[in-house]
């Protein structure tokens, strides 16, 4: 049994050259669909989506605007959650601060905590207890040179503050600021 499904096969030698990136930027600014861009460039839709995401996170492309619902499409609107502050939080609500309101009060997550007696939901527990893996620590030492026995805590802070970037990029940016 065979199905007639159109698939896009990327060229095994495709690379993101400056020319390809310029075409991608131009086509995405014209609101072309990822599938069409992929066909034009000779790569996959996922490669295009990934590159667009990285270009947006670097500020090269503007953030995507929410698309309008197509006819017949169901739009779900979530009710606005109550503002959870330290004054009205219960023991089973996440205490991770997410913003500050107009009254200069810290707004907490308010989701259900992942275990009784714990202060955070599962997502914020992972974020609060994130540790840099040993392999990254070794890579930091390699990039700093053999003289650095223990990587600087400032570098760890920079990596944690820029999770959307690859750690080697963050380290190089950090070192450029230190030297410059």
C-alpha cells in the first residue's frame, strides 16, 4: 500500500550561506510559508523554521505576529488568571516571581506546586535548580586557557542569563567584554 505524500528532501550539501540567509530574510518578510521557502532554497521546512527562530532571537527578524484565525477554525481564549502576590498566595501555589505589577508588587506564578511543601511548580523548580553540566565547565576551561583552574561564576551567570544562545557564543562574548 503506497500513499502519495509530498515530501521535501533537503540537499545533503545544503549550507546556510550569506546568500541563502538573505533570500530567507526577504521571503520571510514577504510572509511566505516555510514550505515554499524550503522549496526555493532546496532544504527542509524544519531547517527554515529553525533558522527563522534563531534569526528572530538574534533580533535580525522581527518577532512573529499572531496570525488571524481562518474561517471554521476554533479560537480558544483562556481566562485571565488572578494576580498571585505574596499577600494572597496559598501553600499549594508556585512562589516563583514572574513579573511586577503597577503597585510594585511581585507577581508569582501561582501554578500548582509539584510536591507538597515545595515552593515551586515543576517547571520553575527545574529553572531554579538548573546546574551547568560538567562537560560545559570543561569547555569553559578550554576556552579560558589552561591557567584557569575554576571557571568564573560570572561566566555561569552569563550562560544562565542567555539560555537561548549556545554556551560557546556566550563565553566568547563574555571574554570579549573582559578583554575589551
